[in-house]
C-alpha cells in the first residue's frame, strides 16, 4: 500500500486506524473549536491518528433554505486557527475548481465530495496541488469504477490518495453499503476509509433535507474495520438534534470514546501479525 503523509505527524498506514471526524458543517467558530478540542482530547487519550473535518460550504444541500456554512474565506480562517492552535491536520471539501488554490493554502487534505466524484476538472485541479486528496465514492458508482477516478489523480503525479466508501443508492431515499467494496478498492493500492455516518444517511427523506438512522453507525464502523478499512470517517456533534446539517446521521460526541475504543481493539485483532 502507498504510504500517505498528512501534516507533520500522521503516516498511513500505521499501527492503528486513523480517524476523520468533526461536525458536518462549520456552524460558528466557538462551536467548531469546541468540537475540535474535544475530538483531539479523545483521540490523544486513545492514541488514534486524527484529522479534523468540517465543511466551510455545503454547496449540495437539498433546499435553498438550508444552512450552508460561513463560506470559504471565513471557514478557512476558522480551520486555519484550529490547525495552528490545536496542532491537528484539517480536511474540508471543495466544490469548484476556483476554490482549490485558496483551500490548498490551509487544508492538509482536500476532499472531493461523493456527488462530484466524476467531475474531472475538480479531481485534476485538486490533484495538481500535490496535497493528499480524499476521493469519496459517489453513491452512483461501483467500487471498480472508482479506479477511473484514482487514475485521474495519478495522471497529475499525485500518489497521496485516500478513498472513502459512503454507501450506494438503494432505491429512493435510502443507501446500502456493500462491504465487498472495501477490499475491492484496497486493491488499487491506497488507504480506504469507511464513512460510517453518511452510510446511515437517508438522502432527501425529510423532504427538504436528509434523514438518517445513527443508531447503526457503530455497526457500520465495526463492519468496515472488520473487512479491512484503514480509516473511519465520522460526523460528530454534541447535540445532533440541533446540528445545522446531517444531524440525523451524526454520532453523539459522548458516544465517541467507547466506539473508538472498541474499534481499536477490533483493528488490532483483524491486523494481528504472526
């Protein structure tokens, strides 16, 4: 597997799975810092490599009235401050090619959203930064089709690639995870992540927003680790009922420690050598 270096401290693969986590969207600076500080505290205690994720703009919200975030300039400023003060790498998603240059100045990982995973120009321009990029598998893609997306990044000379499984469209307003996709995509030679919270999302099920069933999130995370995932992606919020985006599928902050502890034990068991 290709080694990926993120920030100054994280090397993938390592002795433990790595975690990408945070609130879906930047709600305000105080809340984002609160979440990042608590996530860092938990992952430091468990010695789990951690990348903080939150979106400065959710450009793919279902309704025109849905909260999108503070925008790229204010959002990147908040992420930059968190990165410096807490000394943790940060990740966010880009939606247009004209965002990439500015985003690359701050982000340690540039994420390509699932719904934009086939947008060639977006993938190409993100790859040209030589920053690590996280390619989220589109809900409409087979795992073997993802190799074509990987090839777009490789063609730019970028080998710092992460691939994320987040479920496949299963009829209207529903997703299903085919866990065979994780070993299939690992054959491409790059780390694969299970997005355990988006995997339980119910797209558009609430009419003007997505629903979700977060009680199944721990099961998705464990299943992903069991079949070989190198990392886990979790949207986390201290009060999901009041989250401004993806609350129904977000993991509660007070449930995170016990889940990560179980995942770490499972990862060690699955990856035991000798």
